[in-house]
C-alpha cells in the first residue's frame, strides 16, 4: 500500500467520504470512567520479624 495524499482539511475529507458512500463521522465517544480507588487495608502483619545483627 502506498500513501498518495494526506488530507488535512476536515471539510474536504467529509465531502470525499460522503461522495464515496463511506461513514464521514467517527464512532460515538464513551463517557469517562471514574478512576478506581485503591483500598487501604492497613499495615502488613503477615511478614516475618526483621533480623538484626548483634
């Protein structure tokens, strides 16, 4: 496949796509989702006690 042209004007691109019978609008945008909040489960007590050199 070879690139023949780059059309930067949205109006021109819309006219070409409409003439060819192709969709000239993009897909509908989805609503933004709220970010997931990480739960704070407190300190980790399952690990072993640290060892210290005497």
